[in-house]
C-alpha cells in the first residue's frame, strides 16, 4: 500500500493512512513496518459467504491528509 501510494514508510502515520472494512469485523490492516496490506482477523469463507460461489471482501484505503 505504501508503495502504491508513493509514500515512504515513516510517512504513513503522518498521512493518516488506514484501512476501512465494510461491516463489523476489521479483516485487514496495514503493517506498520512494511506498509503491506495484511489480514488482521481470521477469514472464514463459509461463514461470510455461505452458499455464494464468488466471495468478495471489500475494503477502502483512507488517506486523511492531502498528498
């Protein structure tokens, strides 16, 4: 994520970069030392999507400070 946004790792907290999941559970987070998008919670496909063939989890990357 840091690379895609063109930010250096120390700058991430200063730009207010965060991951926003839709729903109650935060499934993804931003690794502070690498800037990688990582899973923050166990993802159980059967529980989330039940009988749906294509399972999609959406999240947004929020940058609070103007770049």
